[in-house]
C-alpha cells in the first residue's frame, strides 16, 4: 500500500494544475481592461450607412476606458470572439439631442474661402488645444451659419458589431 502513496500524491498535486489549465482555456469575453478588436457597420435611423470598417482595419479599444460610446461599450460587455450583435442607441445614449444654441452665425471672414459652402466641415482649436468641429449650414451675404453640434446628434444609431479578438 505504501508503494501507491507517491502516485496518489502526484495525482492529487496534478489536479489543481489541470483545473487551472481548463480555466485558461475558457474563451475570453469582453470585460474591463481587455483590448477588444471589432468589425462594425453604423447605420442611421433612416437606413443610411454612416460608417463601416468591414473589409478594413478593425476598431481596437480598451473596454471600460471610454474610448467608444459608453452605451455601446455596455452593450458589448460579456461578448465573445466571433459573436455578433445589433445595438440600437437612441440619441440620448449616442451623441445627444441637437442643441439649437450650437447653431451660430459667424462673420464670413472667419471661414476659409474654400469652405464657404453648405456642408463644408470645419475644425478649430480653442486656447486649451481642444479640437472643435463644425458644419457650414448656410452661406449668407456677410455671415455664415455654422452648426457646432456633433454631426450624429439627434440621430438613432444602429451598430452591427462583430468581436474579432480579445486580448
């Protein structure tokens, strides 16, 4: 009976290693602190495709670091590699409502000549180095109407997302 004791002891010592290896083999899921790589298509509430990276470079972000919309981050939590999901975000969970006070008139000279047309996109830096974006809405005789709202403000966003990898 004593001859078997060392084998039994070895077997007992090996069991925790096997259990640990099984835990490591579990598929990773999207969780705080993980690097997540996704493929996505963004469609607006009217069916217009606003953006996609399908067939291009994946979007890589750290879950929980607020590098993407918080509501989208929340919807992806717990997903696994190769899993796909459609996520619909109303304006208040996306880029917010359109704020009329962010549509302003500026002097014609404040806008570069090549951007003096409806739909032109502008970028400027404030004194703190923060970038701000605007869209020209209307060109008048001596003024230009610019919209400082995010271009997707007021829109329902529909994301079709596929998890490509999790590190």
